[in-house]
C-alpha cells in the first residue's frame, strides 16, 4: 500500500503521535485537529461544482439559441464571470488537495483514481477557460467552437461529479482513517 512506503509509517487517517493525543505534522508542526485543514479542499471543490452546474445551465441557453434557434436570452457576462470563477476555483482547489496530500502523507497522486482523474481534468479545465476567453475577445456568430467549448465543459462537469464519489472515499479512508 502506498502509505506503507519508507521508514515513516504513512497510513490513511490523521497521523497520531505515540501517546495518541496529538497529531504530528511534518516540519515540526503539530495540530490537535489536523483534519480541519483537510476539509477545505472537499468543501471548495463541492461549491465549485455547484457553480459549474449553474454556469452549464447558463451555457445551455446559448446552445438553445445557436443550435435549436430558440429565442432565449443568454446572460453572456454572468456566464463569463461565473464560468471563470468556477474553473479557476476547480484548478486551484485541486492544487490545494495535492498540497495537502503531500504535506500530510508525503505523496503525490497516491489516492488512486481520485488523484488520476484530477490530473486528467487539468487540460479540459484549461481548454474550457482558453476557448471561453477567446470567444469573448473575438465575438461573432460561431457554432463549431461554441459547441466544442460546451462539450469540453460538459466533460469537466461529469468528471468533477465523479470526483465527489471518489473524493468521499478518500475523505473516509485517508482523513477519517476508516
Ligand atoms: C463551468 C464552466 C463552463 C461551462 C459548463 C460552460 C458551458 C457553455 C456552454 C454549454 C455553452 C454553449 C455552447 C453552444 O452553444 O454550443 C457556452 C458558451 C459560451 N461560453 Fe461557456 N462554459 C463554461 C465556462 C466558460 C468560461 C470560463 C468562459 C469565458 C471565460 C466561457 C465563455 C463562453 C462564451 C463566450 C460562450 C458563447 C460562445 C458563442 O456563442 O460564441 N464559458 N459555454
Ligand atoms: C466534493 C468533491 C471532492 C471531495 C470530497 C474530495 C476529497 C479529497 C480529499 C479528502 C483529498 C485529500 C486531501 C485533502 O483532504 O485536502 C483530496 C485530494 C485531491 N483531490 Fe479531491 N475531492 C473532491 C473534488 C475534487 C475535484 C473536483 C478535483 C479535481 C479537479 C480533485 C482533485 C484532487 C487531487 C488532485 C487531490 C490530490 C490527490 C493525490 O495527490 O493523490 N478533487 N480530495
């Protein structure tokens, strides 16, 4: 198991000192409740996913207008601002999760499918951002790039939703130790 590697006993769940009363942290720090910080990444990611769901709903209005020729209003500016917030938060939240895993368990991508899917998400998130910014800068009636952008971000959304399931497992096993 990855947490058995090396001299140190690295195991899922907070590190507990010999007395079992305090959790020992690397760099000489020790907190009585280490799992408090380990809660930040899951909460940020969950909120970002909720926001991304709403941004997708806004994008669907553009889809209806462009491809289904329905007369609907697309709140362009709101989609842009909230889309940026959602994707940047997903990306930085992910880096935060990786940093936590490194600090607490001294490993990189050691949580199995959760870490791997996180890495797979990076190019999709970046493409979602770049294509959105490009379409905003060079405004014109376009269908193909808008569709690719929408599909790409649908992939982001689906993969991020699977991260909720695998992330709950990571939280239970690594953080709660059960
Ligand atoms: C969670 C993130 C996002 C989702 C789920 C999303 C989804 C969508 C969808 C479904 C469409 C309609 C595509 C179509 O009509 O075929 C769309 C259009 C658009 N999105 Fe996003 N988007 C996201 C983030 C962004 C970001 C970060 C930006 C800009 C920085 C952006 C800018 C745009 C623009 C400008 C359009 C209209 C393109 C056009 O009609 O020319 N989106 N988006
Ligand atoms: C609600 C959803 C999620 C939950 C419950 C969750 C849970 C966790 C937990 C408990 C950790 C261990 C570190 C920590 O607690 O800070 C972690 C690490 C990580 N998470 Fe998440 N996460 C979620 C969503 C996401 C998403 C959407 C991404 C990608 C965009 C992601 C990417 C990662 C990565 C890359 C790591 C480091 C893994 C490693 O180095 O092995 N997580 N996550």
